[in-house]
């Protein structure tokens, strides 16, 4: 991590963000007729499906407004972000105040999920755009959504049940996404959330970070019990690495808090050991905590987003600790991802590779992959390096 190497990395992230990733998506993804964003594109950027995922409407609105707030005040970024926010408000809410997951291009609902994730991404979108525009109504919209999300976190009975009560479970997804949402509202609206963040991190530490396995669990019982069945044993290394860097980011915000650094790096250490493919490189999608066979058939594939999370987590860990192993791991994660995923002809990254790095599908976007994980990685790593 010499000064020259860090400068080169910084340029790689910012130039890739502004010169390759964003130009693939914008303006082609903007729906000028109905508002919002298309995301289902083939390798060359041709639209292959006009349906819209609500997650991506919120995520991409947040991304554009965040770039406007922190990189450059480009009017087109603000215009497109406003289009995303307008579509969210006009089409993505059900009558009960919850949000849909999957819509037609015109905004007619197709599917609504029990999870609260559509709401979290809309919440951070409204907050970031409120900061960009000074719109008090958007800020209040974000705070109202945040209150709804916290109520569901505090009272899981508000969710429609997915299973019977025979084997109750909870996942790490809700606390980790609530953590990131709280951080975004503090950053953009000045909301006082440190007490809530402490409570969330305490739950993650207590119930999901398992010393006996040296693993971060994806699914546990209501009080953190280990569930010795397929669902309970299945680990998602990319998810755990994302959670680790959210905690490390909190450590950074709090002046390099040593307790949070210790927790975040422990999670990173364990899940790097479990998730990194020592034969082919890259982060595997699923592993079994006991080393048993995994039931999901895509368990050994390399999706784009776990690699993005590994790049952020290792760079942030190195920045906070200066430990050489994190510099080494960052080099491994960065170099493997940048060797395998980018499309040199048409820009952006492929999303789905086989274990050995061969492209599984040339699809560049769908309801799950939009302009979010990759540009967030590029933006966050550039900002981490440029902030000193």
C-alpha cells in the first residue's frame, strides 16, 4: 500500500465509476415516459424486460443523490434521482403504507414481499435526495419510513408469517440493513440514531457472531440459537462481509472505536477464511458451517456483489488497522474481481460467473442487479482513499 499504489487505486475506482459504470446505465435506464429506472439489460445495453424492481428504484435514486452530494453537483444526476423518487412515491406504496417489490413499467404492482427491504432503500433514497435538494417534505418522508422500519424491527409479529411456528428463525438481513439505513439517515438528515445502532450491533454480536464456529450466521433462532438444519447451517459470506464493513464504518465514524474495529475485523477474518475460494479465487456464494453439502444449487458460483463487499471490507479494515493481511486480502479480492467481471467491450460488470470465473450469463441487469453494488464499491473506496 505505497502512496503510488493508493493513488492508482483511487483513480481506478473513480474513473471506473464515472467513465464506465454510470455511462452504461445512464441515461439509457431512465424511463422518460413513466418515470423511474429500467434495470433488465443485456450485455450491450439492450432492454430485455421492462418490469421494475422497487429495490433498484430506491438504490439507484440513493446512488445518484449521493454522488450529487459527495462527488459533483451534476444537474442530470439530480434530475434522474428526482425521477426515481417520484416513481417511488407515485407507484411503489401499497394502501397499508408498506411497499411493493415488483412492478410493471407503468407502475402496476406484481408482487409484494413480507420483508421490509423495499422500504429501507426508499428511505435512504428520500434522505439523500432531501439533503441534495433541501426538500423538507422528502426528509419527513424518510423519517416516517424509518419509523415504520424500526417498528417492524422491534415487533417481528408485524411481518406476515412465511413459515409455521414449528421452527422459528430470524435472519441477519434485517438488523444489518437497518444499521446501514440508520447510518444513512444520520449522514444525510442528522438524525440521532447512535442508541439504535448500538442496540443493533449488540444483537448481531450476541446472536449471529458465533465463536464456536468462527462464523457469522445467516439464520438463527429467535434468541440466537443454532439450528442444525440446511437453513440454519447455510452461511452467506458476502452478506457477512457486508455486515462487517457496516460495523467497521461505524467504528470509523466514532473515531476508530477499538471495540467496533475488533468486532468488524473478527467477522471479516472468519468469513474470509470460509468464503474465499482458495482454488479459483473469489468469494463463494454459500457455505455450510459444518462443511456439509449445501442445498442451494448456485452455492459455488461467483456473484458480483459479494466481491464488491469483500473489496470494501478489506480496504476499510486495512485503513483502520494498518495490518498487512488486510492489504494482501484487498489485493486478492480487487485483482480477482477486476480480472473476471468487467466487460471490456461494453462496460459495466457481468453479474454471474461460474466457480472458475467463466461467465454464466451475459445479463448486465435484472430485478436484483442494478446500478448499486458496483458503483457503491467504487464510490466508497474512492472516498475512503481520498479522505485521507
